């Protein structure tokens, strides 16, 4: 593993124990600003991180906060990983749909995308999503890492809202979501190693595991047309304008 996150390697984090981890740094806003390097990271499950991975996150990234979007039952089954004990703050803020169900492992939707699930997150997890954004706006909490099991759906929605509230361009939000695509085979292979072969995930169609740009584009359009945009949605979820401005200041540079 190399030290540091160089421009040549893009935003991918050189972690041996995670397969879908990257930095949000470099994404661009509509007014020409950029997300700062190593302020907010996103990832899949952290239980496979080794000592060198943990050292990288603490030393090279300065990681202070971990936000875990998984259900409490998932944490009991899969654990949290040793890095949790090494950071200053660990928060479990569960993102879920109706009846607190993990939507990426439930009965599939007829349209062949995760769009309906993502809309359910807005409806049923607004308080917890707002709590994540409020935490990331709090002085001293960054750098932070946000993750779920695969780092795709729950993490994808929370990160999309974070970036949209901060004013990041829709095209960059969509591209960041779709950047999971090259990692999907590794995610599925890892799932097969840690889960029984008859796990429910093995019976799901391939599109459940996809990170299609069209799905995130549809989600952002839904935010605009049904909620008046990400900032209006965040306000209705309890995130006041001053906190939204602080969130953008924490995240962005000129």
C-alpha cells in the first residue's frame, strides 16, 4: 500500500481491507469551488481493515469520525472493525425504509432500479440523514468516513444529499455514485465469503447491485421536482440554513 492519496491514483483509497472506499475531494460545485481533499470519505464495510489500513486512515487521512449507516442487527452480525476503537467519535445512524427494513435486500422493484428504495430513505430516514449532515457540519468532526455494508445505496443517498446541500454539481454527484461500478464484482465476491451461499442476496437480480448513473440522476431529479431541491429537503428534515452553510464551509475550498 502506498502512503498518501496522490492525484495520480484519483480518489480511491488504498485500503486492502475495503473494496469500495474513496475520497470526495476534488468534486466541483456549481460556483467553481471544490470539495477539499480528505474531509469526507465513503466506504463499504470496515471489518476487513488491517493494521496498515487503520494506520493510513488515522495518520495520512487524520480520521476523527466514523458514521455507520447500517442497522443495529447488521452490526451485531458483521461487527464494526478495529478502526472504530481508534477514532474519536463513532456514530450509528441507521438509514432504512418502511418498517426499518434494509431495502437493498428486500423484494425487488418492478422498474429494475434502486430508485424507489432511495425515495423511501428520504421518507423514512429523514431524521437520521439530517443527523449525519448535522454531525458533519459540527466543528472538529472532520475528517469523517461514512459507510454501510457495500457503500453504495445507503451511503450513496447520504453522500448525494451531503454533496447537493454543499452545492456540488449534479454531474459530479452522479459520477461519484457511479464510481462504485468497477467495484461491484469485488463487493459480491466478498459477500460470498462472509455470508452463507443461500443468503438472500444471492437470489437477487444483478441490477440490485448496480450503481447506474441513471438511477442517481433520477433521484436528483426527484429531489428537485418533489422536494424543491436538496437544500429545501434538508430544511424540512430539520437542518437549518446556518447549519447547511457551515456544512458547505467545512467541506469546500476555493
